[in-house]
């Protein structure tokens, strides 16, 4: 049971990190050309938390959609048994 929980947590963390990376690259394409300049801008402006907050909002939306789809699929699977 604990191992299953650890596996689920690792999977969700990976999904969150992928979301964070994808949003960072979509919103700030200069990360690929000059990441130091982007990090310097973040430091100067004090915008440390906004990437994590935006990613959390998108991750939460994706999580709600995933769980809703799982629930609907579960209802139809129970009817067929």
C-alpha cells in the first residue's frame, strides 16, 4: 500500500515538473538561448513564485480533468460487468 502511494506521488510530481518545464519554455523561449539572463531577470524582479503558481493552476486543471475522465470510465466499466 505504501509502495503504491509512493509510486503515485512520484508520477504526480513528474507530471507537475513536466508542466512547469513546458510552460516555462512556452512562455519564455529565451530560456533556451540565454537561461542566465532569464534567471537574472527573475532575481531582479523578485518573481520567484509565479512559475510555480501558474504551473500549479494548470496542473490542478489537468488533474481534475483526469480524475473526471477516470470516474466516467469507471461508471461505464461497472455497468458492463
